């Protein structure tokens, strides 16, 4: 599976500390291998096709399937930011 990282996700990644970045890289690898169970994935928004997975206690990865062979990482957020991300907060 091809994984594309959006600019927003890249900026969020750069703001993480080294340990968080290591876990985020592992999450991206799970996406590449189509191992969604490793991320405890849930559908975040049906109309937008967004999914959320757990990176660690503090961070979540938001992504969408662009095609059968491509996933776009939209952002890395903390749990309290999810409603803001969806425009609900």
C-alpha cells in the first residue's frame, strides 16, 4: 500500500518529540502493510471517508483511503483535537 503524508501531517509530525515520532513511523508502517488492527482503527467520518487510529496514548493518526492502493495521512492529532478537526468544536 502506498502511503502519502499531507503537509499538515508532516508539520504535526515535526512537532512531536523523538519517541512520539518513532511511534508515528510505526503507525505509518502499519498503514503500508494494511495492518489496521495494530492501530485500533475506527471510522471518523463517513461522508469525508476519514478514519482514525491510535499512535499512542497521546496521539492519533487521521487518514483516508484515496484508492484501493493508496492511503493519505491527513493529520496527527491529540484526542481532544478530534472535534475541532471535524469542525464541531
